[in-house]
């Protein structure tokens, strides 16, 4: 793996007012998190391409009454998800990534068999399984998944929208939005995140709208969502743990992560240009 480029070569105005990160080992950890972030998004889009191409415009296929209820459905699903996820964690302890991915895949397939009605019933189950996967990873990083603070952090992972979202740069910004603001409640975060997540879940519903094919789409998309959110959660909680271990502000680490992601993306573009 090539060494990360000198971060001082691309100082942003935000970095200029944040504490500098001089420890090379911290930059190495940031580099690993940046590569994990990019790999999560890339893998998701590749899998989605195999079940019907781009997700662009899928939501327009939904009936108007469904589109009008998406925000409400997503808000209700998020509100109920914590209680449901906590119950499942008490009865069935964490069995690793494979368990959450398998459970989410089976749920998506079952919901897709019945087309749009089944997919709408399955949507809260999907949100619960994704949240459970995120909370399991929080515990993996030594955090208490039943504390309000960690629950808020889990909801911030949902701000990354999902693998059907196109604006990856915005995703990272939303993931780290207002980290320094105190007093945010679980309900407040849910209200902010629900509309963005609803748009992505609407694309998922549209892809599952056709019976039989919907089962394949539901299983594939749910697997992709589970994998995506697990990886994004590891990035998110990885930054949090790195901040706790080093004493560096999360804002400084997040800004360094964003810059490293941009560098890696630029490198990819340069390599593609050279091949042409």
C-alpha cells in the first residue's frame, strides 16, 4: 500500500483552525478508514448494477400515495427500530457480520416476493436489521449500544444514506454534521435523517415492486445495504475510537479523513486518465 501523501500539501481552511495531526501512525489509521469508506460505496454500486442497473429515477416508479407516505413510514420505522433492535440483541447475541447480512437478505427476499405491498411491510424490518448491525459494531468498538450517546452516533451512520445514493462527498459531510453541537436528542436526529433515508428506501421499494423479481432485488439490495452500513459504521466508530485514544478532536480527524478520501479519489481518476 502506498504511503499517504503529506497532508500538509492540501491544507483546507477548516484544517487551518483545527489542531494539526503530526503522528504518522494516526495518518495511517485515517488512510485505512478512507479506503474502507470508498470500498463500501464501490462494492454496493457494483452489486446493485447486477440487479437492474442504475438506481437513478427508481423512486418515480412508485405510486403517488406511496411516495407521499415515505417520510412518515421511515420516521415511524426509525422510531420503532431501537426498541426492536435492542430486543433482538437480548435474545440473539451478536454473531458477526454474516448473521446480520443473512437476516437482512432473507427479510428482503421475503418482502420482495409479494411485490410493493410486501416490500412496504418489510421496510421497518430492514431498518431494524440495519440498526442492529450498526449497534453491534458500536459494541465491537467498546461502546455501550444502549446509551443515548451511542444511539445518536448510530443514527448519524444512517446519514450516509446508503449505496443507492450518488453524492458520496455529501454523505461524508452529513456523517460528520454538527458533531460539536451538544444537546441533540435521539428524536431530533431521527427527524433530520428520516427524509434523506426515505429517498433511498423509496428507491429500494421501487426495485422490489415487481413480484418474483422483487424477491431477487430485495435480497440483493438488503445484503448490499447491510454490508454498506456495517463498513460505514466501522469508519464512523473508528474515528470516534481514534479520537478517544489520541485525544485529538473528532472534527480534526473527520476533516483529515475527508481530505484523504478526496486524495484517493483523485488518484483513481489519474490512473483512469493514464489508461486512456
